[in-house]
């Protein structure tokens, strides 16, 4: 019970700190980009305006949420260690697993909040242009969030042993891009054999399959379901477990 | 140790349960206009659809740009994209097929782009073979897509110069809400050519109501007035 | 005989530093022994790098001893009950600048296991005690160094700990702020708290402490009570110089 209470306090504080940090500039930038894109799309796409507007909106939502959440995930713990704010935390009866859980939960909440607000802006824009949202709209946004959850969890883990927040962000971004290549990687692995095939197979296991969450790219018949949630939970739990293992003996 | 084993086991199970990729492999993406880096971005950001949209805009701009053939007079270019589907749209446009195929390889589910490209190739550029090749390529990933099958049939009949038959075959396509306006324009033209003025008028009225492109809407207005006069 | 609330017995701490292809070990503390008695103000005096902060971090469970034993109220410093009995003020405490003092204190109160109502009751009292009540509505980014130090003290006393561990509490403060901080610390002792503070300022420790431990090079070199340095020629300074040069 105390564990959850502590985690909740850390999560709320993490969310609050991230939100106060030039937060709303991000939304203003999103809204400006979305409006500009809609004007361009209107001129250039004409008959495909709805599609272009939708795709641009989803793409922007995902990239901006990813960039912002990744920035905070990379900085969350190293910054507290650097500024020694962490002294004020661990000189108190705060368990390290609870702290890690709180940090992760606060960042997941940040991602969800950002996506919710940007989705509202996006839907308003679509509505203003007279286009209804696609049937899978909320599934698509939910899958974007699950993708962000996986990458944030990994970023938090990487930040514990990485030399700087920049390298954490770079490594996480590389995992992000590789995660979209997983289906293609599987195709290559099937073709490759011998030692290189085994090596590729091993490497493929270490990268989460983010293409599973790309509903915005998938055919309309596909939809998010229990498997996506289970897979994201698996990766988030694994990253959390690894983080706790690494963090438990850390000295400040 | 227990956690690591558990995770590995669950990951192994999940890897067996994962659905296969709905997209063709990266090797299906042939480079066009030095697109290698863009294609890498499309794949690595999981943004195939978005990049397919951008390539489609480029295709329309390409097709909408007048081809400069030596000796011909310069025509004033009014718009930035294609307004074909009438008896305009003829030309060489050598990159058209490559661009269309690129879009289909990026996003095989971008039906309207395939229909637009196939329609332009078959009925404007007079390259039914390439149109059929494009549709067959798209059907590999979407074998149940009836719109592609209808287009293939229409292309088949167009070779035998039966405008009425072609118009009849593509009629179900034209009734779809998201049918490319170029195909609607084509269908109206074929009906008019075959003497089915009422059917042509219905399609022109639909274009007038649903299209945002002023070139098509103005042309539809003009055609409707002509048909009205003829029917009186 | 006063109760021993902190006991450090032969503690040592070695820091392992990793560079490019090499590994370095630094002995920050060696065979350090110390008892802190209930109700006293104990000072820890030493030059920069003497190991003062290392001792403080061992007490608060931020680092773990390489050798020896540390106990706080008879418990391992890592135990939640031990941590709940300690209020720690690190050197130059950091608070998120966008926050308000109430917001920051509320967070640390929650982490100390206080309930919302207990925090709501304690906040105005603590803010008044440390002299920050007139500045409650300000953002932390607007705080001066002295105000930040007061806020640091506020978070250390919010959960009513028995032992205060203050690392360089007057570091970087102007004379007026130092005077105010000294008064606060004396006030805490009057309330029955035990205070353990470190400094490299001899005059400050002279004014406030009951007893001073002098450190040099990670070792305890001398323990001296007030009555001894008050009667020594040259006071605490001469004792310090002699102990450090030994």
C-alpha cells in the first residue's frame, strides 16, 4: 500500500514538473503545424485532403509526443542526481522500486495527456474542414500511446547507465526506428542463415516490434486489441524490472 | 533470473502470436527520384501512409505540369495538378508508372491512388498495359479489392473501344463516396460518348456537389448546361 | 547518561571511479567512529574533501559503508523507520524552480509518509518557523540563496524528525542570513531535536555547537567539547590547525 502511495506521489510530481516545463508551447507548435498543413493539403491534395490531414495529424502527434516524452524520460533521473534533488527523496523512507514506478507512471500520464489534447486539436481541425474521423481513430491514438509507453520504459532504463541524456535519447531513437523495421528484419532473418542469421535473430529479440502499434499505417481492417496491450505491458514490465535491478544498489 | 526467464518465455510466445506484416518487404520499394533516404524515413518512422500521400501529391503535380516537347507552343499553366479524365492528359510522362508503382509499394492500401494512376495510364496516357501491371501489383497485397478487379475489366473492354461497356463496368466504382474525381469525370465522358446523357448528367451533378476542385466543378457546370440543352 | 542515537563504528567508505580503460579507488573515509547523543548539537569540522559529506550520506542511507557499521536509532540507516526519524538538509538544496514552496513541501511531506491533512496542518507552522510565510505565494525561481536554505530546512523539519542532519547549512549565506539560520538551529535544539551539522567555518561551529569532531583526510582526528575549546588558547581554531596538521 505504501509502495503505491509513494509511487503515486512521485508520478504526480513527475507529471507536474514535465507539464510546467514549456509544455504548452508544444501544443501551440502542434496546432500551428496542423493548421498550416491543412492549408497546404487543401491546395495540393484536393480530393485526398481528408486522408492527408489525418495522416499528417497522426504523424505530428506521434513525433511531438515522442520527442517531448523521450526528452523528459532521458532527464528524469539523471537530472535529479545531477542537481542532488535526489538526496531529498532517498533520505526519506522511499523505496527504489516505488520511485521507479512513479517516474514511469508520471511519464506515461504525460504522454497520454499530450496525445489527448493534440487529438482534440486534430479532431477540431478535421471537423472544421468537414471531415469525420476514421472509425479506428481512438484505437490509433491508443496504439500511439502504447508505443510511447514502451519507448519511455526503455529510455528510463537506459538513462540509468548511459553517459548523458543525449546518448539516452539517441539510443532510444535508434530503438524506435529499429522497432519499425522488425517485420522487415524478420523477413531478412528468414533469408539469412548460419552465424549471421543467429546473430540477427538474437538482436531482433532485443528490439520491441513497434510496427504492431502502427495502426495509422495499417489497413483499415486491422485494429488494436489484447495482444498489443499484453506486448506493451511485457516490455514495460521487463524494462521496469531491469531498472529496479540496476537502481537498487545505486549510491548518490 | 526468474524474471529474465519469464520475460524471455513470454516474448518467445508473443513472437509466435504476432501477426505478419501487412506490407510488402523493403525490397519491393524501387528507388525513384533519389528516394532512398525518404523511403528509409518512411520505414523507420512507421510512416508509410504519410509518405505515400506526399508521393501522390508529387505525382499529381508531375502529371499536372505541362510536358515541354520541342516545337510545341507554350501553353499557360493554370493549375498545379492534373485535370485529366477528359480528352486531356495525353503525353509521355515517362516517370508516371514508376511514381505510381512507388506509391503502391509504400502503401498498397492507398486504393484511390492506384485507381487514379491506373485510370490515367489506361484512358488518358493510352498505356493500358502499364495500368494493368499496376493493378495486378496492387492486387498482390489486396487480392479481394473489387475496385481493382473492376478497373482491370474496364481496361480490358476499353481496348475493344466500347465506351458504353466500360462506363457500365466502372459504374459501381463511381457510386463510391471516395471514388477519385478523375474516374467520375471519365465515367461521365464515356456515358456522354455512348449517348447516355442522363447517366452522364447524374455523374456531373455528383461532381458538382462533392468535388472541391474548381476545375472539375466548373467543367461539370458547363457540361450540365450542354446536356440540358441537348435533352430539351 | 544521554541516549546514543547515532553510532558509527569503524566505518570506511571507498569510492570506485571508472575512467577510460582505468579504474580508480578513493578512500573517502577510514576507520571512522562517532557517537551522537540525544539533544546535542554536534559539529563536524574539516577542510574541503575531508569526508564530512560522506559521513552525512552514510547516516541518511544515501551511500553504504564499505566497512564498519552505522546505526541510527539502533537501526540500519536504510530502514524506513530510521529514515523517518531523520531530517536531512544537503549542501545547496535544489528545488524545481517552477514550483511554489508549498508545492515542494507537500511533495516531500508525502514522501515522508505524511497524510494530506497532516501536511496541511504542518505547512503553515513550518513556513512560519523558518521565516518563509511572507514568501509563500512566490515561485521558487524568485527565491534568494538564504530563502532556498530556509526552504531546505523547512523540508528537513516538516515531518518532525528527532535528528537533523545539516550539511553546510550556512554555505554561501550573507551574515544576516547566517545569523537567522543560527537562531533557527538553536530553536530546533530547544524543541528537543538532536542536530548534526557540518561546516568548514570554525567560527560558526564555535557559536552554536556543544561538541565538535575534527576530520582530516577521511579520519577523525579530534573530538572536543565546548568547555575545552572555550578555555584553550586560540580557541577552536588552534585546536583545528593542530589536529589537521598532525
